[in-house]
C-alpha cells in the first residue's frame, strides 16, 4: 500500500458560518492528511482512465455496503469514450469486476455505444445508473449523444435512458424520496463537437425523475432542464471539457463549471420547472483550477477536485474556500489531469477518489 503525506493550504476570509445553509468554517478536510492507494481500477480487459466514483450504502445483490464502484472511460488502447467496465473495490483493498457492458447487447438505444463517464449513482434497490459518452475511435470528432445505462444489483444492464435532452451525460448526483428518485445530470455535447475546440455556451443540467418499481427497472416520469448556458469545448487531452461535478444540499444544486473555473448554485433544483441558466456564482478562481468531481460534506461544504493541479478544494456554500489538500503531484504541471470522481465516507470521515495518472482508487484519510 503506497502512502504519502498530503499538503494543507488553509485560506481565510469571509464571515464564519455553520449549519446546513451556511456550511462549516471548520473544514472537513482539516484532519485528513494522508493519501493511500486502495486498489487498481484496471480490470482484466485492460480498461483505463477511472472517472466515476460511488459509495455503496446498502448491501444488495453483488453490491456490498462500504464498497466503492468505479467506472472506466477508456479502453485498453487508451481511447477515450470506449471504456465499458465498472469495477467494485472493497475497503479491504480487493477489486472485482461488477459489470462489463457489451454495446451490441443493450436493451434500448444508446446513440454511439458505450464509453462510461463520471456520471455514476447507486439508487435504492441496488439500481446502478451510469452515463455513457461514447466515441468510435477515442476522438471528439466521433463523440455521440450516448445515454444513461441502468444496471441491476448483479451488474446486468436492464434499461437505457436516452433523448429528451440527454446529450453527452458527463456527471450526476441523485436524490431519492420513497419510490421517486431525481437524477441531476450534466450534459456536455450540445453543439460542442461542431464548435471545433471553441467555447460553446450550451451545456445543460437535467433533472430526470424516476419511479422505482421493485424488481422492475425504474420508469422515467419527467425530464426538466434546470440549468443551461454552461461553457463547454472539445479538448485533445480531455476529449471534452464542460460542467462536471454536481452536489445537492437543501434543495440547491451546486455545479462545477469547469471551463469558467467556478462553482455555481441552482436554487430549488428539486422543484423548479424552468432553467436557472448557470445559477448563482458561489466562488471563482483562487484555489480552483479546473474543478471536476464534486461531493458535499455532511455539514454542507463543497469538495471539488482540480483538473489543473491535483488538489482537492473545500468551499462553504457562501463561497469561502476554507481548505486545500494535494492529492497527486505527478506529471507536468504537477497533478494535472490526474483527478476526476470522488465520494465521501463517514465514521470515520474519509474521501475516496480516482487517480487517472495511476489508474487506482485512492483514499484521503487521517492515517
């Protein structure tokens, strides 16, 4: 097990606040100082570039409470938008294949095929939803709209969700209320390929409402565009850059607006019937450096990982950046391109995150 010490950078300023609305000026990251490798995310077929990260909250089927699911975006030849596997990793540092998805044997449409993204959530009943932004050859020129794939707790694809605004689903968070679940999904392909590398401000956030039905796949009952106008562009190294991490707290959806290097907030995300456009700007620049994956701490602070420097940043809902940790220093510039999805676990507090530079699931913890 590789272990390295993480570096802390504390920022100050702004009024102290506490509670679910204001967040917490006592950083969640404060006591978390050690980075360790949990396990490789590379399955037998050689898929690379881990993106999505989701913590299993309840044991059901092949899913075990406390394990982490990871989605792979690249195939063994390192072609982006061609990864087809989900890997399940236990806290005991063992990994196994949860699912390998055959694009030719899907139960419904998924325009372009399969290339699993950061959009990864586990719903009540063990339903796993993962985004697909597929390419034919690993280049943005061949990127297609894709879909959301719904798998059961045994790793079998039972349903696809496509169309109605789903166009390059890039990241996602979910909130369940009894038999109903809202998926909040960012989309990054609205006019992006045609833009040829130029910034196109057409990225969206959808709220997709599902109804669960016991052993039958969830039924989509509504799709609402609640965010729009986010900057997005194609990129040779990252395939596409656009709105990525999302996190919900007290009805507000926070969005990592990657291109414009900021975090925004969409109010009334669970109930609104129209687009808030990009919402309210929470924080911009400072320690942010291309924010990607996002998670919300138990007290309401926002964690994001940087694409540009390998750091994780903690921000209060009022926009005060209260802590930074360095998670990866490899490459040039140090840590660039290494981080993507992350997930919070508690009792004890810790953060799981994927590292694209090493193709591993890592852990930030007290020791």
